[in-house]
C-alpha cells in the first residue's frame, strides 16, 4: 500500500492544557489502531510550545480516522505542507504517552 505523509501541529501557548492533552491522546490512539509511523519535531519559531508531527500512514486526509481541523477540543491542526524551521525533537511519542 502507498504511504502518505501528513504534517500536523499539536499544542501551542497553553502548554499542558486539557485541549493539548486531548490532542496527544487522540494521536496516540490513532497510532495504536492504525498502521502508521510518527516523528515529533520542534518548531524553531516564536511558538516554542507547539510540536510538529510527521505522520506516515496509508490513509488520505479525507479518510483519516483522526480529528483534524474540526475546531473541536482535541482537534489537531493539519498543515498543507512541511513547515520550515523544524528540527527533530529529542522526545518522541513514548515520552508524550507518559504525560
């Protein structure tokens, strides 16, 4: 099957907020239930608290079983392209599962 790369953004200025926890939980559940691969990145811009996620899976944007761009609590922002000024985070998904 063809692998598709999605760029997502989680978190923001309200670090540790309930909404951010829901975003991480939604992403973790997605990874558990779908054949996918995740790489967590830091943004090297003004918003140091948000994380960029590279999600590689077999689902297209329209078919993803993940709450993206819905504006509900826990919804994850789907980006149109790979952001500039990012670097791989030393802490990957297993770290955020424990939070």
